[in-house]
């Protein structure tokens, strides 16, 4: 009887091995389909499926150019329109541009730019300079003024006017 039970154990082991292999292949297939589906739904496409229509010229045109800054060392100080009292405004300003030539031009024409910025700051109202919206509006007006000066001189414009320090009293 021992001989009869031995042949039955061998087919049972082969059946379990086939079952384990089928389950493993099924899991691997499910994981692969899950990854492919996720990539497709996220819009990345499937790797190796072509559809890469970008040419070398398009990739070269997308180079990153960091912003370069020019700090105006001396503060812009002026009186501002107050509520019946004499009020003061002081601003330390920096200019930002992605084109270094614009900052070189700004440095060259800095006396004219400082003069115009002091005029813009002096024409602002004390109450508007106390609000974040008022300071943002001042920065935009200053940016327009700086770019007008640079345009008159035939130079490229700057992208940003930043306040390093701003005080009204």
C-alpha cells in the first residue's frame, strides 16, 4: 500500500507548482497592466510607443535662462503726500531681468533711472503705500518707468522691480 500512495504525491506536487507559476505570472501581468494604464491616463504615454515629435530645435529653444538681479545700493528716499503732515518713504530697490544686457544697460543709465523712481515714489500717497496692494501697484509703476527709460535709450527692458526694504512713516 505504500507503493500506491507514492505515485499520488508526485502529481499533487506538480499541480501545486503549476498553480504557483500561474498565480505569479498573473500577478506580474496585473502589475504591468496597472503601470501601463497609469502612465496612459496621466498623459505621459507609454514608453517606447513613439509619438515623440519634438525636434532638436524645439528642445534647444526651451533652454532655461535664470533671472539676474541688480541691486540699487542707495535707498530711494522722498516725502510723500500725507494726511496734513509731512511723510517720508524709503525704498531699497533691485531690478531683475533674464537678459544680462538689460541690467548692464540699467547700470549705465542708473542716475536717470534713480531720478525717475524717486519721482514715482514721491507722487504716491501715504495711505496707498501702507497696503500690500498699493506697494504692488508702486512696483508695477516703477517697472513701467524703468522700461520706458531703457526703451528711450534703445536698450532691452527688465522683468521685475523688487523691494529689498520698504519703509513709510
